[in-house]
C-alpha cells in the first residue's frame, strides 16, 4: 500500500499495548520513518559525560521507568522530526508526545509540517489486567530486541522469527518498573487525549488485545 510520504502517525497505548511493534510494522509497510524517542535518548545517555549533572539525572530517571524532563525530550524529538520532514519523509511516533507539555508543543508543529488531514492518531486499547500480564512476561530477542508475540511464546517459540536469535526476558520490565510505567501513563499521558479532543483531533481507538497482525490491519484501514 502506498501511504502519502508527508503524513505523521501517532500511536498511543499503555505499556504492553504493542505500540512499538505496530510502529515497526507500519514502518515496514508504509515507508514512513519511525522516530524512536527511546533510541534518541539512549544515544544521548551512551555518550553521557559523568560531569554533566543534568544528563546523569535524566539517565537515572530513565532507568527507574519514570518520564524524562518534558522540555528536554521534546527538543530532541522536534529536532528529529524537522530533519525528516526536511527530507520530505513522513513519520511514525509511538512514544511521543508522552506528556501534555510535549503534545502542546508538538501538535502545532505537526500541523505546520504535515497539515491536519495528514495527522493520524491511534489509541491501542488494553485492559489494566492484560497490560500487567503482558508486561511481566514481555519477551524480546537477544540480538535486536524484537518484541516476541505472546501468542508465539505460548506456542513454545524459542528463537526470533526475524533473525533467529534467542528469545530472552526484557530486563527493563520488572514488576516495580512496570507499575511505575502504568501510573505514569495514567497521570501524565492520559491528559493528552483530553487536549487532543478539545482541539478537534480525531483519536481512532483500536482493540489492542487482538493479535498483532489484526491490530496492524485495523490501523492500515484508516491510512488508505
Ligand atoms: Zn530478532
């Protein structure tokens, strides 16, 4: 399917909703470029000078599963979006905006760069119970951290279907970290939805408890 290159897709959902997996599938099947906030942040943290107290603090916050300083995160994301838009590339975001502050800064920019009609917003719905279940046993592959479909795990899969490396437990998701991420979602990400609705953006709700392929199909229907 051809998707207009100057489009931006925002995918929301609580931890475990599979939004990153969906962003990967969309990148593969639409040609739009995924902007990975976590990757942008990790790049910064990997080159942290220990004397940089701000970056060291942000690195600590990140590893505790809390949300980083919104102004700082937003500036990093915006820099990347402008770069890609400048190359006439559309974008996919699954981790930004994550706070109301980010939304207020980023949405006008998206409108300016892509036009309102080319902004598509999806919310992958998941019950708390399902989110907890998925996060405590989230598995990824050893080589590339590809998320492994829980259904495949139940069927006994031991190696990544994409690169054949071993399936391992993702260490970020211990129970305390997961609880923190869920409460951060409710306290800081949910207000974004009110802001978007007040500003007449349509939020397309998708049932995130369906199999990965079905969720992807449902999203693609809205991009035709
Ligand atoms: Zn893999």
